[in-house]
């Protein structure tokens, strides 16, 4: 496991390492070199990267928030109510996650051009539901199925309305799963490249697309690209560390029973 961990983490280590190299040291040094902060300073010199970073935050948080609002009731309905075609509907949601983005990007591009959603925050937040909602539904559906319906019946007998039962009793019970699903949806949304590249690009620019700006016709600024990628990875790492307890519980609950 230690050997595999070293193998898996080496690309991250290498990215951070070259982010402190200057262009003249990029190809003639390995691990011993004169570190510099010029790559990071170049990112913030013009201030554009900060704007791209904020665009990514707005799009990612907006997409996850909308997915939670839609996905949590949908997961509850698929877990609690027995109706015709329930499993087919659930599998249809899951198939959205399996479908490659390049498969749907052309019709989406044409639709967005005609509806005015191209290169807008609303357009990217809307298209990211193809990634976020299936994750929310399929993770939380299992949580709702593990909760006994008798808890809801008992609360209703005590005089609670249905929405009060849902908010006060069910949501706290699925909190670990909701945290885990939201973080996974955030990671997929934050790291996505295809949708922001082809459905935006001028008014809305994410940090993943920004990496292309460091590639010119005569050279590639590997140091600046590595610095931008390192900064872009920080929100995911910070959120995972802050909610580590809920994340581990959310991903492992149900793996061991009895």
C-alpha cells in the first residue's frame, strides 16, 4: 500500500515541484534546483486568474446546490414510493453519468446557441446537473432505504407534518451520505474540462480551461501551468480535510452490516 501510495501521489508531487521551477530550469534540473515564486506571481500579476477562480467557484457551488435541492427529494421518492417504472427511472439517471460528455456536447452546443445559454453561468450550472444529480440520487437512495419507515410513522403520530419529518429527522440521518455525495459532485464539477471549454470561454472561464492559455505557438509555460493546477486543487483538498469525518462515514456506511 505504501508503494502504491507513492506511485499514485508522485504526479501530484511532481506538479508541485515544477511549479517552483523557472522556465530555464525546467529541462536541465530534476530535484535539486533554485526554487522561485515567479510562476505564482505571474498568475496574479494581471488579476485574470483570480476572476477565473471565482468563476469556477460560482459554477461549482451553484451546480452542487441545485443538484442537492433536486436530488435529495428524488432520491427519497425512488427509495420510499413503489410505482411503475421506478427502477427504469433510477437507471436512466445513472446512465446520464455513464454517458461520455463528447457524446452530447454537439446537440447541447446547438441548443445553447439558440436559447442564449451559451457562455453563461446558468448554462454551465444547468449542464453540470448531468454529473451531479446522478451522484446525489444514487448515493442518497441507499441511505433512505436503510432508514426504517417506522421512524417517519412515529413522528407523524406525534403531530409532525411530512416536511417537518423530512427536515428534522431524515436529513440529519443522511448527513454523512449527503456530505460525501456533495463533495464527489463538487470534485467532478470543479475538474470538468469539456463542458466549460465548448459551452463557454469568454464571459465565463474556469480554471481547467485556463491551463490552455499557458500554451503558445513557440513554447509551453510548464511552471505557470503547474502553479495554476496546484492552486486549483486546493479547494478540493481543504473541503475534504474539513469534512473528513463525515466523508469517511458517508462512503463506508453500509459496507459492513451486523
